[in-house]
């Protein structure tokens, strides 16, 4: 809570009119944090740990999803929106959105609690488009941590570890730009940083440098030669467009 207050204070010092929505997993669905958000104009969307009372609230939806899944042979989901409160830890009733899903032959219910109003986000949009995007953000963090080794902070000083993280962050920004600009419309348009590093950057080639040009010769059997060339052309075009006057 103290860290959240500090971050919000710094954001509003620079952008006082910006709307802030805090999105997090069920570990953050605590009374003190939700009350603070409600009193300080911060919206929230938290995962909510399931329990027997919550599951009972969506018994009909789970039965409907099960029937649909068994009929089609594919996962099925239904959504429900309701007001709910814990027995003794919450001070008020809050909006809860439930996903009643039946997949791989068993129930997979999920719940979120939010301050967002029904007029702002419907049940499916709130869960699938707003809340589930949190998982995608976590994937981006994992890309930087695992694919680019940003977790290697074993130096003896904080300054050295900070420099390591800075270089990893810069590498991530560069690879994201390569993916967004150079690899659009290729098989690597949605590739992870690890895939791009292994299949596009860690390859052997013969480089010849002359006064007028740089030639890069790859093996004729290199599977990444075509997207590599496509990316090189797209990056050159982007650099030329950026350098030309408006």
C-alpha cells in the first residue's frame, strides 16, 4: 500500500488528470488496498481467489457451460456479474465478475473484483480484454528476464547490477522495435525475444565491407534468410523516412 501511494503520487505530480487503473492478481484483493483505491480515485481490477460461496453463485452458468462443452467437444464459458462481499473482511459489497468455464472435462471458474462500473465495461470485455491483458504484460516481463537474461544481477555492487538491468532493458527495447518495424508481416511478427535472438540474430554469415556497401551472405539453406532480408529492408526504409524532412 505504501509503495502504491508513492507511485500514484509521483504519477499525479506530472499528470494530474490521468486516470489510473490498478490491475493485479488475487494476492492484491485486500480490504485496505481496495479502500485506499476507492478513496483516492484509483480504479482497480483484481483477481479474486475462489471459494465455495463464489462457486455456488455461478452454479447455473457452470452447468450451462458444461452442457455446451459436452455438446461441441470444445471448451465453453459463460459470464456473470454480481455484487458480493466476504463474510467479515470486506467493509462493503463490491462488483464481482465471474467466468464459468468448462474445459478438458472439468470446471475452471475464475473471479475478479473491480471498481469499474457496468457502463464502462461489460462482463466479457472486462475479463477477457482488460483483466487477461495482465497476463500478457507478465509475458513481456518474462521475455526480458529469461530470454535476455535480465535476472543476472549477481554483481557485488548495486550500481553494477543496475547497469546490467539497464543494458537488458535497452536490448529488449531494440528487439521490440525490430519485431514491430522490421518483422511485421513475417512469421516472426509475434515471435518472442528468445525466438528472434536464436533464429535471427545468432546465425552465421559472411560479411564483406566495401567503401559503398556492406554485403551479408548467408547459407542458401538458412531458413531465416528471407525474413532477415525483409527486416533489413524495412528497417532501412524506416530510417530513411525518419531522416527525411517533413
